[in-house]
């Protein structure tokens, strides 16, 4: 195993640690009687510690395979990883936030290099996602409360995923009119984020409208509409994507109706309809493509994977009912089952990998 592969696996492992700690902290925040470990840092650990490190690592692996000095692209996920470690370990918050800020600056620079060599709508979209991560981190460093800046973090993920889907759907050769529709939605989303810094309610409602339009665009033009009719892995990935788009629409409707919220059940519903329903559905589907590239590990498809996918969405529905119906117990159990679905996803993936290894190397220890 090369040093680069070893580094990639170490970063992937550290991202999973951030995910687990963030999940624990989230349950504490929902009222479960557990040790209040890192409870105040649930959001930053999930966004920057887990997802920021994971996305930056994926870009680093891709760019290092193409450019002679591409190994420098590993700096952003390393910095993000150390920022998460600093948060978990109790180092000064300024140090942890500063590391994540520099890591997000690094990711923006990586995308600048990518756009110079491949100027396209999908690379611009993902680059704007990285800019959203950077702006959110800078606002966090400046002392702005999480509820005021979290929409920048959310759209770091939304734009990154939308850009990736646009890239993978190039084979459909969308006409210019369809691409212009995407660009219009993109501009509306960016305008809504800027507005949240002036008027949170109006900005969040405009963001909701943009997410509805983006969700409709993805449902209409993404290749998943065609691949869901196939079988096996292809159908599973398409099911993940289409379910995720439905949650993006749901999150958009909730934002359009409720506007901004600083805390409470509505705030929980506004965030996690997108952060859990949309984002983790995409992770469940894309993991089978990302892991072979990042960790050099083949993950064979198993029908068992539908268990964590179904549990994620059923539990999120329970959580949303609890949030919007002011039913604390439903909200808590929905959140607990969200975490169990993510743990089941990790377990099912490891099971598939180990079964594959035993099948191909029956005499291995």
C-alpha cells in the first residue's frame, strides 16, 4: 500500500470518528440522557469534521491522480481533520475553527485549479459549494451564531452534490435551455444566502424556493429517473438519489413556509430534512463509487443495503412528525433511529467488504 493510499484511509477513518461523535452529540441535544460529550459541536463536527473532510479527500484523490503536484490537494482534508480533532479534544476553539477555515480556503484553491483545466458548469457549481463552506466558517470564526450561518454550510453540501450529479448526467447532453434553468436556480440560491445576512426570515424563504426548484430540476433531468428502472446496484443508487431529491423538496417547502428559526423543533426539521434526508441518502448511494477510489476497496452491492436506506427515511419521517407535531418522544426516537440507520450503513458496508475478501481470498487470515 502506498503512503498516499494509507493517508487516504487514515483521513477516511478520522472522518468516520467525527461522524460518530457528531451523532452522539446530536442525541444529547435531542434530550437523550447521555454523557454531554461534544454536545455544543454537533453541527461543526458533522459539516466540517465529517462531510468537509470527506468531500475534500475525494477531490484530493481525484486531482492527485491527474496533476503532478496534486498531492498538495491533501492539505485541505488534513487541516479539516485536525480542526475536528481540536474540537473533540478540547483545544481552544479559535484554533479548531481557524484550522477549518484554512482547510476550506484550501478546498476553494483546489477547485480553482480544477476549473482552470476543466471549465464547466458542474465544476463551477462545486466550487461555489466550497465557497459556501468557507463563508460559513469565516462567519463562525467571526462569532456569528450557528443558526445564522448554518445555511451556508447546508448549501456547501447541496451545491457539491448538485454539481456531482450534473457531472454524472453529462451523457444525457442537456440542451442549453436546461443548463440555463440550472444556472438561474444557482443564482437564486446564492442570492438567498446573501439575504440571510440581512433578513434571516426572507433569506430562508427565498432559499426554500431555490431548493424546491433545484429538487424539481434534479427529479426531471437527473439520469436517476432512467436508471431506477434497471436492477441491482444501479437501481439501488437511483433509489437513494430520488429519495434524496424528495427530501430536498421537503426541506424547501418547510423553509418557504416557516422561514428562519433560531432553535427548537422547527429548526430541527428545517435542517435535517436536507442534512439527513438529502445528504445521507446521497452518501448511501455514492459510497459504493467513492470507497473504491478513496480507500482502494471494492464494495460489492448487497440487497441488504436497502435496510439502512429504508430505516433512514422511515425514521426521518418519524422525526419530522415529532418536530412539526410537538411530540418530543417521536422526535427523540426518530433521531435515535437516524443514528442507528447510519451505523447500520457502516456495518452493512463492512460486512459486504469482508464477505468479498473471503470470497476472493479464502486462505487469508
